[in-house]
C-alpha cells in the first residue's frame, strides 16, 4: 500500500506524529543548549588572574583578563543560542498541540481530513488557527477515553502558562510597578516559562486522543 492509497485516518495520524517528532527534535536541541549554557555560567567557573597589556588602551585603563573576557563572550553567545532554540521549541510544541487538537475536532465533527491543516509563516513555523487559540477548548466527546482526565489537566496546565504570559506582558507595559506588582510579574514570568513543555505534553496526549477518536473510522473501514 502506498501513501496515495492509505486511508485518510492513517495519513492524518502520520501528520500529527510528524508534528510531534518535530517538536521532540526542537526540545532536544533546546535542552542541549541549556546544558552548554550551564557549562559557561560565570558563577560556576574559577576566574584566572592572568592579564594582558594592551598598548592601545589609555594609561590607567583596567587590566585585560583574557580568560574572563572569553567566558563572557561565550556565555553571551550561548545564552542567545539557548533563547533562540527555546523560541523554536515553543513554536514547534504549540504547532504539535494545536495541530493534534485540530485533528481531533475535525474527526469529532465527522470530517475526514487527510492531514493537519496549518498555515506556514516561515520554515518550521505555523500559524495557530483562531478557532483553537489561545488554548484549545475542552472536548467532552472524549470523556469515554481512559486518558480524558489527564488530557483535560494538560489543557489546563497549558492554559495557566498562557494566561501567566499574558498577565506578565500586561504588567511589563506599565510605566510604574509597585513592589507587590513587580513580584507578581516575576511570578507570572516564571509560570509562563512552562508553556513550551506544557504544550508539548498536551500534544502527546492529544495524539493519543486522536487515536481514540479514530476508533470508529478504523472499525468501519475494516468492514
């Protein structure tokens, strides 16, 4: 059987699985970047006292510490790399979660899409459908599925991280923050950091939920 002759539910499942695999690769890359950044954390390293004299610097300028200067440069580059890969992982995780949720909704509505439909804005970056944003709705039609409670908890976790990000962004736009507001913004920013992991976990459960939603389609196809 070729892909052109595969039933729609098989290619739809493959589509969601591919989104998950893409998210997993992005997650691994981000985690590797985190480890590398940790190796160049200046607070973990013992500075070396050796200095270099630069005849081009004016008299009385602070001494040049080549080791410290290099660590600072490397730490800056690795931090930027880590932040960039976190953004990549966030986008991939959201695409996975929303793509799987879209597929489930289509199946529950009686549709037969052969693949997830997501508009690509740039290589590896997809636009989230307005019907699912900011967080996919609860899906009571999956209540008979054994993973329904975990799925709903994953959705709530994703929603909490998303709301925390919005709250922190709103406070950041203020010209002045009281101490308690600054503390609340810090807490919200910390909670919002969970969004990519929450979205990826949601996507994994949504992929399982899709397989449950497709049981009837598979059963009728085999008759």
